[in-house]
């Protein structure tokens, strides 16, 4: 990767003031303002230059040249509590109160460009913030009144992609490929049982992958207005030196926790299929995607499982304006591990439960979206989208971890210790964008 591309990535990441939670696991609901307004669809629905990462084949809809950009103001609302430490020191003590994470505002940029070369070929370039996770309980008192049991956990993961997509069209068939360069950064800090602070520096890594897609206009088969699309996104191997492994080693290492992936945290492969139908000014679209968290190094060790995502969206458009709405659902990829008491073999499951919910709680499932566009003139269009994810709660068993803490401090577990990690999470995202055709 050239020095100039690296500088562009760093500059774009610097726009993100804090860490963010995305919506499907650690992935944003969609890239592009229009897709976000329609529930995250985009495998069979073209949104011009914004389709670079949704399905590169759909760049075939570009007439001449188009540039599109947006900024998403992402506002996750995450609160956490755990009685791991309290129960290990004061058996039978009540759970502490929930405390809200300070990582509650993030700015996520994206910009895409596409240009037609000839009747068959279109190329593009995009720079897009695609994912992120993080919490911040750094200022919560530790071992004092008001402690929420998060061990002052602070995490920050940010991912950006540079893509150079190409689309080729012949008749009703379009195919596309996009070489991908992904740059990510991760940093973590938290207290240990003895009160000392474990803090990693901001660690970055860059990976290369690809996306391929196809779309077929079925009007040649007598289905006017119907389009079928498919897409595949390769896994991107990422390693963040001296981050996750340091924390796991502090909790007993790979042998005790079962987390043997070290500092690896791969971005998983995805496959998807979509269908859209347009008649008059109305378009309705349906997408299905599978995200292979269970095969991604790092996430798999922490018990994340493959995630099935269903998106449905509707648009009504005129020459001057458009309105969009949508819905997106994906069951949480984070599965509770066995952290029950009175079995030392469950210690690793309890540690994973604690880290997932305290540091990486990507558990939201339903998303309601609304969007719109206004054409200022023949070239310039202003776009906006709102994504709301209702609050969900989760509670995972961490009792085996509590008993290990008691034994490690020289005590003798009574066998009745009970502890849990509890989290509440909702989201609001507002995207403002514009596109210009020339």
C-alpha cells in the first residue's frame, strides 16, 4: 500500500472522535446514505457510487460520473454492571447499578467515486468507515461506591476500507470485483483483580482482500423491474499487537481461558443474495446475508457464531425527491458460554462472557430506518437517513470466574457464589450525505 493511501486512512480514522458500536455485530448496517435509509439493502438495488462495497456489480447503473459522500453521527447507548468483584469479596452482595459508557458519540465518514469508461465498463474508488466497537468506563470508580464492576474497561476498535471496484455489463448481466485494503486500530485498557491497570497502546494492522458480485436484470425473462443480486466478501486477517493477548494472559492465558488466537481479530467473510422490484416510482428490496463470525480468528475463540441478516426496504422516488424506509434484523452473534460455578473447566467460559459484554457487546438485533433525498438540480442530490435500534438486554453467567478470584486470593469458595455480567444497549444513527452526477 502506498504512503499516500496510508495517510488517507489515518486521516479518515482521525475523524472518529471515540469508539463506536456498529449494528450487525461490529459491522455498520450499510454503507451509503440511501442504503441506510432502506434497512441496509443493496445487493440487488443500485445506489450509484455508494454501491461500491454493497455489490460492485451495481456500479453498472452509473451513466457518466458520480461522487457521493456522507457523515454518520453514531450514538450508541450502552450500560453495564457486574458483581464479579463484589461477590468474590462480599458473598451475597447485591449487583451494582448500571453505569453508562462514555463512548456514546462517533463520527463515521465515507466517500465514493465512480466513472463510466465505455458502454460496458465502470470503475470506482471508495474510502469508507465500515465497522467499530468500543466502550468507556475509565472514569467509573474502581473498588469504591459507584463501581459498576466493569474493571474500568475501555475498548476502541475502528475499521476503514479502501476499495477500487470495477463493473462489467453485458446485456442484463453485470459482474463486479473490488480489491480491498482494510486498515484497523484497536486499543484496550482495564483494571486487574489487584487494582493495577493494564493498558495497551493503539495498535494497527492492514489487510488485503476482495469482494465480488453479480446482478441480473430479469426483464429479459419477462420479469420487468425485477433484479437478482449476489455478493461475496473475503475474510480479512487482522492482528493487533499487544492488545487482546495481554488481557487474556492476565486472566490465565490460553490454557485456562480457551482463547488461543492471541491478538488476532479477523473481519469475517460474508455471502449474500438480494432481490429488488421496481414499478413506477416504487422500489421494494429484500436482502439476506450470512456473516461467518464462527470462522473468524479471534471472534470464534470468544464464542461468536455465524450471523444471518435479513433486510427489507422500500423507496418511493420522483424526479425531485425520494422517501425511504426499512427494517433489518439479525440475532446477536454473541453466544453465552458455560460460566457456571463449581466446575473449574467453566472458568474460560466465564471470562469470555465477561469480556464480551463488558468490552465488545455488539448485541443489538432489530433496526428501524427512515431516509430521504432532495434533488437540488440535475446534478446535486442531498440525502439523509436515520437508524434506530431499540434497547436489548443481556445477562451472562460469570460465577466460575468469581470462584477463581476467591481461590486466587487464598480463600475457599463456598460453592454458592453467583455472579453475572449484564448489559443494556440501544443505538441511534443519523447520516447526512450528498451525491453529484456529472
